[in-house]
C-alpha cells in the first residue's frame, strides 16, 4: 500500500510533511483548487513527477453565480457547460477523452480517468465505463497506468443490486483499465465524521475486496480514517490522506453548490481513540488528567497543539499535520501485516483498546460529545468479527492472551 497526499488548500503543509516527516509516497492534485495553474506553482514543481491529478468531473455548478473553484480553467471540462445545458453522453465522453489526452501530454504516469457523477443511474455509469473502455482499447500509451473513476453516489453504494450490477461490468474480462479510483459519497449522520450505515459499509467493503481479488489496482480516494477499517479487510493499493474535511469526505455538493464548512476551532485526531476530539473538549480532558489517554506518542505536532497555551484554529498547520502523521503511521502499520486475518485481528485489537480508553474517560466523568463520542467502534468490531467468523467471546479470549498488559 502507498499513501497519496491530496493537494488542495494549503498544499504547502502536505509537501512540508512529506519532505520533513516522510509522510506519504505520492500526491494527488485537486483540479478544483489548482485548475491548470498547478504547472506554475513553485511548490508543486519538485513533486510533479510523483503526482497524479483528479480532473473532478463530478458535477457542474447550477448557476453562473457559483464560480467557486478553478475547474473551468480546462477548456474541455464540463464546468464550462452553460447552466441550462443538458450534458449528453456524447459530450461527456468527448470531455473524458480530452482529459485523458491532457494527462498523457503533461507527463502524468498514472492517468485518473474522470467520470461524470450520476446520482442514482447505475446504467448511465455502466454505459460510460463501456464507452471509455472501448476508446482506451486502442489508445493506451506504454508506461502509463489508467484508473477509471468510480463515483459511488450514496444511493448507489447502499443498494446491493446496483453494486452487483456495477461489479459485474467493472470486472468484465474485456476491461482494459489498470484499476479504479473510488470516490464514495458517505454522507455521515449529523454529529458524525464517518458513516456507520451498515449497507454502505458492506457494499464499499465488497467493492474494494472484489476489485482487488480480480487483479485490479484500487485507489480509495477522499478517504477518512475509515480507511483503517477497510484496509483491515483487504489490500488497497493506494489510500489518499488529506487535511481539510472536503479532502477526506467526498460530497457531490462541493461541485454543484456553494457550501461553507463554517467556523471551527478544529479537531484533534487521536490514534488511541481512533477518532477526532473537538478542540474545546480538550480542556475538560486536561483538567481531569486524562491527556495521556488520548495523546499521540512520538508526534511533534501533537505535542505542540496539546500545549495548554495553544490557540486552536482549524487553519493552523500543526492541527492538520498531526492528523497526517497519525493516520499515516496507523495505515502503514496495518498494511505491513500481510496475512489478512492477522491484519483484521490487529485492527480489532486497536478498536478494543480505543473502546477501553473511552470507558476510562466515562468512568472519570469525561464524556465526549458529538463527533468525539464512540459511535463507530462497536459497529466496526462486530462487522470485522463477522468477516473472520469469530465470536466476540473468542476474540476477547484471544485478546487477553495476546495483550495481557492491557487489562
């Protein structure tokens, strides 16, 4: 597994963390942020040979007044369609072909084939995939890898029949793609950062597992720390890690509406809880002497932002670099366990340790709220136990034998 740092707003933080802390292996340029001017960005020039670009065809703005983003820099991009234009398959396919040719001409070794977002029309997705595949059969360049974007709308990924239909076509013996760039619309519930919808979890797990089993390379794009859960079940060739929320949680709204995340002091990502903690909740944790329970070890950014005098803000580099360093270490550790059952057990052990820490916090009257609470770990545990056909009592017996000092 390799880690891809997504380059969006404040991409200098990503490049600094790569150069100074060795975080990540490659980079993904977000066309929404950079447009065609990434080639003129002095920070990006040294890492372009290690980069790919997501042209982000996902949707077009619904009004001429919505000018956010730089997608229209590319003359072939659907963002240039008029608001009242009907984007036909012929038009979109022509845009996709030009996007492929653009990436080839500009020296990208990995070509991310863009795909227009279809909210609930799996047949439209299948038709476009077949059309692009037919074009690529006669137009692949030697030395390039081609990844077809698979934009999984929330209504599609939660539908078993639609996922079955997609997987049938995606794994057809005539497919010439090297792999798939998977952008899944999670839509977490209010007060959550991760989706715990069981239908989504089941089907996204299947997509990642089956594509890999059929020898296609997979890129889990716009991944949050839920990547730990999916990596526990199967090998994933590339996982993206990002700073801001819109780089870690794919949403079509970003490409069709003007939206704002609103003001926020930010969140502290804790490896020990496998979750984020609101900045204001750290005051109570510190007051009750519980910081060691959630503090990331051997993490210079964690040390900085947990200082009592630190002025929290989501737009500070240390807050974001703490996440990048913490999640990269967790993902690398998990990926290095080759046997999938052993890997699953290791993630289950991390989940059990996080649950125990939550219990200690609760016992000491430190009850985390909203995004910071333990809403996901039980579901992760029960799902992963099913994948290895282990009963909870068997797991707890195994855990006590292998982690005796954690009692």
